[in-house]
C-alpha cells in the first residue's frame, strides 16, 4: 500500500502517529481552554492586593475567568497601563465566618435587637418599639422574636415576670435568645404551653421548640437579608453551624440563584439532636463551591457566657487583652481556618490561580490601621465568584 508510505519513516513506527495525533489534539484543546480563559478573563488592578498566599504575598493585579475563579495573579509594572489605571482601594481575600447561623441571623435582622441593652427597662422598651412597627407579632401563630440580651449587661437574669410587668407585653408570645443563642427568655404565655412542672432534660435544656415558626417564604427572605448584610461587612462565606434537613433542602433550591451571594458550608442538625439522620439528608457538594453539606453538628456541653457548661468550679466572665490575636492570626481566622475546616484549603480564603474569585476592597490596607480604626472600618466592595455583590456608594 504505497499510499501509506511516508518518506523516511519506517512502517513499524506508523502506529505511533495516531497516538501522537491524539496527544496533540488534547494539547490543542487545553491550549484553547487556556486561550479562552485568557481572552475572556477580566483583569482587576488595585493599589495593592494582599493574597494570603506565601509564594506571592502581595501583588497589584489579578484576572478572573468566566467560571468565577482566579485565572492569573500578578504584579504589573508600575509604568504599565494596568498599574496606572488601577482602581482605588486595597484588595484582600473575601472573609469567612467559621461559626454562624444564617437563617437565625436573617431572623434577627427582622426581629428585636437586644444587643447592648443595659437594663430591663431598656430591653422592654426595645420590645415595645418593635411591636409598634410590627403589631401582628406576639400572637400564638407569629411569636415575637428577638436576640442579643446578656445577663451580665442587663445586671440580672431575666424572667417571664419581667415581661409580664409591662401591660403591653404581658399576654404576648415572646421568645428572646441570649447573645450566644444558647439560652432563651420567654413570656408567661409561652410558659403556659409547657407541662407543669417542667421536666428536666439531659444536658440542662428545658425548652427550645416551638421556636422560630419559620415558613418557606419567611425563610427565603431571612436568607436573602442575611446574605446582603454579610456581604456588607466583607463576608463571602459562612460555616452554618446547625441546619435542619428541611432548611437544607431550601438552601439547595436557592443556591443556584443570583440572590445566593454567600458560600455556605452547612452542618447537619437532625430534628432529634445529637443523632445522625442519613435517611433525611445526603452529603452534597456544589461543584462551584456555593453550598457544601458534609458534616454533622453534635452538642457536648453548654456555653461559657450563659453559664450552661458543666464546671466543677465557678468561673468569671471576661476578656484578657494579653490573649488577643495579632492581625495576621486574625486574618487567618477568617480565611485559612474556615477554608481548612470546610475542606476548601487552596480554594477559599486566598487569592491565587485556581481559587474562588472572592475578594474584598478596603479604603486602606489593614496593616496600617490601629485597633480603633479597625473597629470602625467600612468595606468598599465585596466580590463573590468575580461578581460584585456589595458596593458602598
């Protein structure tokens, strides 16, 4: 078969050519993908970029692929057009909350804010003000909810009688979470729903349900309002510490929509606490990193602040300045730490090629700010998967 003869090539080596062709084709496809990422990537340059990546700690530019990942991270020359036309601000990896409660936070945004209330009169006043704005709250169908009280700040441990002392509140169904949500303060109307006497429960918990009374429409609103507020302070992800199977289904239905602007690593909390319920919920990992369900929340002890943990001796509350974190440790606690805990190391909390294109823009670099300036720091922009989700105007 002379037509198969290739000058200068032995017949016994012809079998190599199809393999070479396949390898060449694969290489061309890979090059084409890289070229597409290159030509369709969007490049962002800032005054400085903190990457949280040891091999390249500071740069001034990065590119984002159409898939929402960093396709390149680099230092543009100072006299280049990219550097001269850089956006104002200082970029850093998007922040993660390593332990939060998404739905409950959304509910808090739509309930009574008791944080910092310094007396019983102030706490009752805040509840009344909320009731004036939401006169439908407090019924058996729609309990009046709130969060944020602290007996150390109030100066006393609150009781149902403290709510009954106000004529406007005494007959309402009221349930108010402590600042750490490990303790609740309820009205007499709620207590009347319980058996008398109230039985002890292993672990010291008297009652938690009936609780939020969250229906699907409300839950969706809570998720959306919570995510918007999280983006406002630079948060792009959260470890949601305890989500019921029903709410996990809601999360899965919302996670592909445009309003889902925070990545969620969710911990399963079965309807029966301290159990595993594989028949009710399955492991789930979204390929684009929006939602991950692959851990279970279990309760082993109480919380320090509400004095619910078991301790052979009493203990005093308080913070110790000498035990505070330095800036680098604090940043890693909101980037590397949650990424590692959520099986996303190298993908989240870092600006490097291939990681999620999530970043925050500040007016000044963090390392130039003192503690008081850090307390009042405002985020300029928040980006998730290469899309801006918050812009302070």
